[in-house]
């Protein structure tokens, strides 16, 4: 097998920053073919770490800045201004991770939808792609976005766990869809195959969501330190396994899937033509 050329459409590399084995981990990911990754901030307090990584690894890291629905309550009065400043500081940064989540405990729906809409409109205004998290709110998301302008470079439904039947509707709204290693687990694979076979070829991306969403053992090339909740953290180099797993399901070669998903990600996040 040749070397894969991979683009991780969504991870949180900043959560590994400061670890003694950080540089080795990045090196391992690059050795298995990860050429680029979108590193997503989730709240004001982790945006500086994302910015630092983007400056330190400019050829690898595409930064994304956003307020995740789980962290809406942590925002300061100046959060939106700070976000806009971060996006202007990095002209190639995406907006993310933003989204809607009716699964998390004690969510404040009004605050979530307002914060999501403000960030979405900022993405449109600054012509940036958006990274969208959605849990148990797919109908709401679809309805909301029908009436909104869309980012010209598109937007990503990361770790798409929604219904297969909604893929065409989201695609019509300009969405792309990324597949994570967690979807290769026995619990998820049949259902996610049904959804991802409906994703148009030019809208399909791969992600690790590291340190979350670890693939099953069979597709894990690397494991990291144990996490508080048990189980190892997902490693950014496991993108190679995600590619191999989805390629098997779709009946294509990993090289072809890597090339296609990398081109799709480059178009959205780097503005590359073709
Ligand atoms: Zn994420």
C-alpha cells in the first residue's frame, strides 16, 4: 500500500499541548500521511492554545475558533469581539466548533441558538467555512439554516450522526459531512454506512475528533494516555485507520478515499480549486 495523503477535517490538538510526548505524537501522525488538520477551539479559554499551534505548525494546522454549545455558559461579555479578532488575526481560520446540542444536560436552548446564529453569521460575513456540531437537534438545525445565508466555502457537519434521510436536505444547504473512527464500532457501523453512502462524493471528509471518538482496536494504530472517563484518548494519527475502515465499507481503495477527502477538505479549508 502506498502512503496515504490525509487531511483531518476536525480535531482538538490543543488538548494535547504541553504534554511531553506532543511533538512525537504530531510526528507519528505526519508519518502515516496526515498533511493537514483543522484544530478546533471550543471556548475562549482554549483559543490562545489553538492560535499558538497555528503559529508553530503553519504548514500542518488550520485553526478554527468558536464557542461550542457545551461551553455557551462560560462566555464573557466580550466573547464575540474576541472571536472576530481571532478570525481576523488568522485570515485562513475557520469558525468552529459551533453548533446545537439537545443531548447535553441542562442546556439553555435560547442561549445556544443565539450564540450559534451569531457565529454562523460571522462565518458568512468573513467568508469562512464553519465547523458544526449537532446532537439531537438536526431538525432544528435544518430549519434554522434554511433562512440563513450560507458560508460561500461551505460548512461541515462534523462527526455526522444524523439520519440518513436528512443527508440530501443538508447537502442542499451546502453541508459537507465528516466521518470519524467511532462510526467504525460494531454499534454504529450499519447505521452510519447507510448515512454516509448518501453523502455526495465531493462532500465527504474524514476526521479523528482527537482526543475524542477513538476508532475500535482494529483501526487504531496509536493509543494515547488513559482518560479520566476510562479508555485511551484518540490519537491524531488514527486518521489512517479511519480512512482504511471507511474505504472498506465503501468498497474503494484507501488511497482513492484519502485523495478524494483531502481534495474536498482542501477546497473548503484552504480555498484550493479543483
Ligand atoms: Zn469536536
